[in-house]
C-alpha cells in the first residue's frame, strides 16, 4: 500500500504530460491561424483575379 501511495505522489512524469499539452494547444492555435490566413489570402487573390478579368472584358471599375 505504501508503494502505491508513493507512486501517486510522484510528479516526475507530470512535466512531460504538461509539455505535450502545451504543444497540442500551440499546434492547434497555429493550425487555426494558418487556415484563417489561407482563407483571407484566397479571398484577396479571387478579388484581384475578378478585377483583372473584368478589365480584360472592357468593364474596368
């Protein structure tokens, strides 16, 4: 029983679990930011392409 209680009080493995949790949170935030930035860039490129195409057809605005 004493060995089991000592095992519960041991925090040697806690730091590795904490680092893994931090890494997962940071990785998720980076992925969400990359998706948002990609969508914004795609929208800007589509807007520019539509402006170029409308000028080629003679209706520049």
